[in-house]
């Protein structure tokens, strides 16, 4: 976990995959290949609905209990890692993602990436995002015992920037993001660019829903982040 930028009284936590970087379907494909390599045919739609969970939880959710858990899970996780790594050069941020982080940071908010990605994947994601100047902390899978929908990752990110959940907003794209934030009383702004519908995100408890980082940026002043920014003035 990286940490810097002290003294900011309010902040925004961001999921990365499917929220800032257009990678949700790359993960879906990587998991599909990984399952196939271990002899399991799992429909992509089922995989996509679980993207956003930590890898171990996703595998446990999608594969039968009758499997040799230790051997199969390790093979699937390793295969997913290998396939996803081949796509690192193709990773692209969503339109407006970097500018969104910049506006939040320059407005006086602490900005943290609350991701359950593996450390090496997070480095590739951050490289694609090219916004490190505006990021005060970042978590990876190494910083949490339990993955989303458990809130461990968010708790770690809040601790890294020295904030309570009541002083922050989470921006994510999956129902697991909304559930994780909700469990510690932090509101979520949900984006549909990861492939989950606005209806599902609202049903999970999202306070606001936008299409992508650009639409959120264009409506920042009237959003929950706008309320935080106004409190900084």
C-alpha cells in the first residue's frame, strides 16, 4: 500500500478495474480462459457478474464445491494472472478518468485507489491511468484479508489517507463495490461503464449513478463529490 498526502479532511476512494480503466471485460475473458484450462466451462455472463470480487472469492463462487479446491484454485488464479498480463499493453483509461482524479485532488480532497487487484496488475493499471500526481494512496489485494463485498480494502484505503468513512465517497462499477461501501456507511457513486446496469447498481444501494468518469466529471458540482468539494472551500 502506498501512502502520502496528509491533512485532507475529506476524500474520494476509487475502484480501478471497470471504473477508471476499461478492463472489466478483459478480466471476464481472462477468467474464462483460466477456467477452460482447468476443464471448466463457465459462461462469460456469469463470470462478468462476479468481476469486482477478489479472485479467490470469484473462483469459489463460480466453481463446484466438489473440486479439489487447493489444486484447482491455484491453477485457475495463476492462469488468470498469465492471461490478464498479456493485455497490460492494451489497457486504456476511460475518457475523463485522469481529469476526474485531478479535479478531486486539486479541489482539496484526498484521492485513494481502493482496488483488490494484485500488486503487479495495479502497477499496470496505474501506468495506463497516468495520474499518480493526483493519487495520495492505493491499496491492492495484499492490503486486505477479505475481498469485496467485504469492506477490508476500503477500510485499508481510508486508513492510508487518515479518514473516516463518513468523510468520504466511493466510486465503483460493480454491485460488490456498492455493498462493500454500504457495509461501513460510505455512499457509492456507481458508474455503468463496467457493464452493470443502473437498475442493479441502484438496487444494491448506489446513491448516484453515472455512465462513466466523463459524465461524472461533467456533473461533478451537483454530485456527492461536489458536496465534499464545497465543504473544502
